[in-house]
């Protein structure tokens, strides 16, 4: 993969989705998930789910004995995660934008706020902001790096 100066931690283009986790890690994670499922009824005073502990034990045993057996399940789980990413990310971003950013902008506009000072003022000679007290001397700005 070639590197690019504008590259981020997430690939936004390309056909290569990346790599999934290890098969052993997949088995351990699912063992923990099934232990939690087995213990969940205890919150309401019910009996624990024995079948979930059996499934957790099976995942744990396979994860340590023959993790390659979990490879197909790991690939399917990874592809399911990629599908969820394509669906959930735009929805979450839309909720944040239309639920937070847009109402904030509308409220600020209704209250007459202009924090970036973008409003046109035909009577202004300049839009320059004068500092009082003035900032650092120009000589101190040499050799910044």
C-alpha cells in the first residue's frame, strides 16, 4: 500500500477492507460474550444459563487448541462488521449533524451571534482585530521551527 500525506487512520477509498482479528482472539472474545449471556439472568434473580457456559467453554477450548477452526466464523464476523460500518457510520454522523450542529447554528443565528465575525459591515474601514495589549514582538517570531 502506498502512503499518502493526507492519509488518515481510516481507509476511505480502495477495495481492500483491512484485516480482521486473530482467530484465537475471536474465540476468546466470543467465550467472554457467552459467559456474560450466561450470567445475565442473575441480575433479575434468575438461574444462570447453562447452555451459554457450554458454548463459552467450546469457544475457549477451540480458541486455544485449534484456532484455525474459527477462521471461517472470524471472516464472516469481520464482513458483518464492515457491513455495519457502512450502514451505521453515515447514520450516526447524520444524527450528530442534524441533531447537534444544525440546531446550534440555527439558535446562534436566531440570537444574532456571529462568533467568526463573518457578517458584512459596509461602514468598516478594516476587519483587522487590534490586540490590546499587542502580541509578541515580530523579532520573536523568527526561527519558529
